């Protein structure tokens, strides 16, 4: 008897409903009445609720927090391969140090146009949605809130049939996240970590707040809870759902050279990332800044090995980088920015195709986007 009403539009960019209910799913989910996502919140009993396995007629997305399981469904499904768009670092405000962000909005518009033309089953933004760090300082917080609002305005233009999922980055919750900054993010965009299920190719997606892997000192309890949830979710995806693919989505890359790298190795081999401020001043960081420290990476890698995870999709480095560590069976895919570049790439997005055992992907700058879905499919189809 629960009805679905469009409200709370500020948490996911457009056209979704949030129905608090203890026992039943939203009727609109079954009737296809929601234009984008219908979210039904209930007390969490498991990361991926087996009783709500997807049907053959609906592509289902399941997301969870430690206290709430959210089941979401798109209104359309397609047979055959799964194709999705992966983006990162729209980071409104980075180019002009938060004075303006017109250039980033224009680039976001190009991403939206590509998604609407090529029709992936979903799109995901892997962190740093905006540039201004969360703060208690009123003037700066107003800037951040305007960036959040403008991000939503830009991406609400994605066709309502194509869900947009958001991952939190360090600019969204801070380099040392706290309970307060995480709450602000979740107020604006929804859960900071969650899982989802795509029935057509038996794909489980696991979205992680990698900021808690990068630095857990500001929110140690949240980091502990997420890690427990992460292990439980991988176990459920592998053993209960029998997922053919488990994909991990983060902001920070787990590694840039190999799964057992240390900071000194990364900085020695990869050097520094540098850029120039609008005032012409040099700025830069050692590239070890961009990976997960070994002390918190190692237990994650062990879980990925245990549950057969082969792909991690990330952003954060503002350049494209793919490294396969065959010793652990994990490929780390780093996707360059929708917004400002810090390497030799151009702004763009990545498309990923999954069909049976094959996972293929390719990054397209905005000036090389395929002009038809058929061209994209041909690009991504493995050679026989």
C-alpha cells in the first residue's frame, strides 16, 4: 500500500522517490511508474537482499548502507551485453580555484550529451563531483553548496531512463573524512557506499568510500563499519548471488604500479603530478598521494583475491592509467577527468562492456566520442 511520490530531489539528481517502509516494496517499482530510480528504504538484513533478487523483466540495482538497504530499479532493461559509462572528477571549481566553474559545466554537458546519445544502461561518476572541500566556514560552505547545485543541474539532463550513480571523492568529504563531512555528502547525494546488482549479466557492483581507506583517522568507526560491510557484501555477491563479475568502484586507485607497491616506489617511478594555478604559480604532489596506502590496501587486496574480484574502476589521478597485477588477478582502471586534466589526456569518459566472461573498456575524449551506439558496440566487442 505504499505509494511513490517524487520528492527529495536533492539526493539523486532527478526524478526519484524515497519511501520509508518496513515490509513492502514500492508498487511503482513493479509498475514502471518511476522515471529514474525508485528507492525503498528498510532495515538492513544483508548487503544484497536475496529475497529481492532481480526478475527477468527488470534490471535491479541494490544499494546499502550499514543501517539501510535500498533497493532501486530502472524502468527499462535490455538483453545482451551490459554497457555502462564511467566518469570521474567533474570537480566543478578546480580550473579557476572556486571563483567560477563555467568550463567544468560545459564539459559536464558534453558528458551528458554522450551518455544520452550512446544509451548505456547506467552511468557512474567516480568521485570529486565538486571542488570545494566541506567546511564549517559559512562563506566557503555557500560556495560548495552552489557547486553541488550546479552539478545536479548539469547531470539532471541525463535521460531519465539512464540511472546516474555517484561515488564520493576526497573533495566531497575531505582528505581526512569525518562523520560530519560524510553526513553532508550523504545529505546531498545519498549513501557514501553501497552495492548494486545488474541481472542481465549477473554483475554485482560495489561502490566504496575510498577516502576511509586513504585516511581513516577522522572517522575510525565508519572505516571499521565499511570494511565489515565490504567483506560481507563480497561474500554475498560471490556465494549467494553467484555473480559472474564483481566490480569495485572507488575514487582512489588501489595501486598505480602493483598491488604490493609502497609510496617510495610510486614516487621514484612515477614522480610528481604538477599543475599551474590561475595565478601562474606551480603546484604539485608526489604521485603516492593518489593511491591507497599499503597498510589499508593489503587487506582489501586479500578480499578481492578471496572473492575473485578482477576489476577496480577509479578516478582521482586526472589521467588514464590501466595496470593489471597478474599476481593477484586484479586490474586497476584509472579514468581521467571529465574536468581538469593533470596529464596528457583530454577530458572525456570511459565506456565499459560486459558480456559473459569478457570485460572490455575504452576511454573517449569528448572529441572522439562514437557517433552511434553501433559504432561504440563495435569498438568494445572483442575480436573473435
